């Protein structure tokens, strides 16, 4: 009999990840984990990290500490410094919350936990599996946006950027890995279609040393929407379910408003409860 795998994919979105945390915290509290494959993009890699550690006590705090900290300065746009002090934020979070790689390893067993990154030179998606090597650099690389993070993320000596540039919703990758049921935690509402943003043009302008990356940034809307087309029209032997916010989240990627972040976390919990309750009916 064919071994049909189930995958969990978590989209990125910066501080909008509080919604995703609300879902995964509910999954943990309800002992829900039918998954064989876990794929995270950008902030989604961090959400999966804590899901696989199986800690829920202070997951909201893990998002709120970034909002409370001094990690964001748009004044640095033309200074060459980080607009988002991404590397420092992760290092501070590591010291504060002490994520246990051993717990992840034990909970994974024979399963796969993957971080998506984009190679600077080729602008193609790369998929790094959790293993014995350093995991933190891969988590950081998966969320390193060209415009906002100037400090280089290096893996094997090559510069990497946010995985969402090349593969923002890696459902097709999960299918190629054998997943016939895929659950995607989105940080955008289901009807959302990507439009090219001003920051893509600015990011492309600042990425002239990487021509393929520049092109990928200028075509990101097409890349994102092609992924949505696959999700909305999967192969006949594949079922894809999206857990989306019912309306546009009030949280933005760089939100610092604590009450808004808390509200979107609670919204994620509600969406997860409704989904899990429906499975029991």
C-alpha cells in the first residue's frame, strides 16, 4: 500500500505570525500532529520550531518581545545598516527562550522539518532539512529580506535570502516529497492575490549585484500567484486545506502594537479550534 504522507506548511509574514502561533499552540494543546513533513518559510520556520518543541506557555511572548525590542529603524534605509536587526533579534530570542534542538530531534523521529531559503546568485529555492548541523543560521536565512536586512546570511559560504522570494507557499514541493494531504497555515485571507509592492522595486534596485535575484523580486507577484494556482487546483490525488484568517489581519509584518498582536493570536486560536472541532463532528 502506498505510504501517503501529510504535510504542514507555514507561510511567512513577520509579526503576522502571531496568527500562525495561535493555530500551532492550539494544535499542541489538542495533541494534534498527524504530519510527516513540516515546511516553514521565513517566520514560519520559527513557528514550526516551537511547534516541534511542543512548548505553548510563552509562545505569544516570543512574538511580542520582538515588537517591544529595539529591532526596527526605517532611518537606516539609506545608511547601509539593517532596517530590521534580524540577526540580533534571533540571537536575543535564543538567549531569552532557549529553544531545545534536542526536543525537536526527539519529536521529529523519522519526519522531516524543512526551512526554505533563496540563493542570492541563482535565485532558486533551497530546502534545508533539520539535522545535526547549525539550525539557527538556516532559520535566519529563511527570513532575510534583501531590503530590510543588510547583514549577510551565509550558508556554506554563499549568501541566502528569504525563502518566500523563490517559494512562498511550497505546496508543490510537499507534493513532490510524497504528501497527498497538505495543510497550509496562511497569514493572508483565502481570497488574497499578490500584487507587486514598492519594496520589491526598491529591493531589486539594491540587489543589482545579483541579477537573478533582482528579476525574482520583480516577478514575485507571479511566483506567489502561481503557488496559489497549484493550491487551488491540486492534482487529483492530493488534498490541500488552507487555514487562513477570515479577514485581513490587523497585524503587519513590522507591527509593534501589542493589543493588535494579541488579538490576531486569539484569532488564530479560534480558527484552529473551529477546524479541530469540525474533525470531531
